[in-house]
C-alpha cells in the first residue's frame, strides 16, 4: 500500500453492467456502484462509476476483471448447438 492510498477499488466489466466496489482503507467504508458498460469505450463506464463514488485515481489501488471478451465466445461454444435443435 502506498502512503497516499485511500481507496481500494474492485472493477468488474460485464456485457451489460460495470460494477465497482470501493473500500476506504482508513474507515473501512464500502460503497458499490453499478453503471452501464460502454462497449465502444470501456473507460467511460469505469469513469462514471468512479465519479459517482467520488474516488480519486491517484489515491487508489485498482483491481480489474472483465468478461466482455469471454462472453461472446462462451455463448458461441456452449449455446450455438442448442439453437440447432
């Protein structure tokens, strides 16, 4: 942890929603935000959530995950055979 770090932020970008969970490392306060995923610019959905949570990037540790790329491939592999039924 850096000396100026105030927040830990977990971000999950899904096909429909971008979810953020914020922990204030000083007070252990948690906050959750949900925004629409913006496929044309994923940063837009992240920035909206960070703004709503009033999080400063230069005082944050960020962890990020996404299923945006995996979901279409998952659907093609597992559900395409069902559409032939």
